[in-house]
């Protein structure tokens, strides 16, 4: 339904690389400029947190445990995102991008360790939007998030 591990790996790598390129090309002022609710700096902080959440959440799903962040899903993850803004308050773009890279590398290493049979395995954990929560679904959500936020930066609205 969400793609095999083999198919999702390049999708996430491309979405991540395109996002990093977009953020890297912004002027310093534009990096901190509000796009509505968030600035590109805020988006980077959010994605650092989301990389970590995806890593932990995938492990929880594989163990048959509801991921801790699902409780905030119907709230559009406002509490979880606010925690990322607080945890990563820096305005230093290179430092934030280095942290995002480190979290992406940790996630990539984890994804590589997940057996193909576990990728779309239904362990009985329901997703708050319906259907099963799976590793593939968690990764798909992250891919879509990188793409959506990149588009928001390009459009100047977020």
C-alpha cells in the first residue's frame, strides 16, 4: 500500500535532499522570515523532531505498541511540533541542518535494519486515521512531510 522498503528508500532520500537544497539556498533573512505560521527555521526544527519521532514510532509499531505521538494526531500534532520548536531553538542554519542530517542518518540506519517482511506488517496497532500503523506508513508520512514543507517554502506560505 505505501511501498516496499526498497521503493521508499530513494523517495525519502530525494525528498530530504531537495528540502535541504531549498533551505540551503535561502538568504539568512529569508531562513528566519515567517511564511505565515512558521519560518523555514521552524520547519527545519520540526523535521529534526519528526525524524526522531519516526525512528521511535517505527520501533514501537514493530513491537505492537501505539506510538507516543499518535495521541496528538487529531490535534494536527500541535503539542509534538511545539516540543520540537522548544528542543531545537537555534537560528544557526548549519547547526540545524547538521542535526537534521544526523537524525536522517540514524533513521536510514534503522530502516536498513528492518526486514522487508516487517515493512508493511500489521502488528495490530491502529493508525488514528484508520487502518493499520506500519513502518511503511510512518516513512510515507515523513516523505510527504518533506515534500509539503519544501513546497510551502517555495510558495512563501506555511
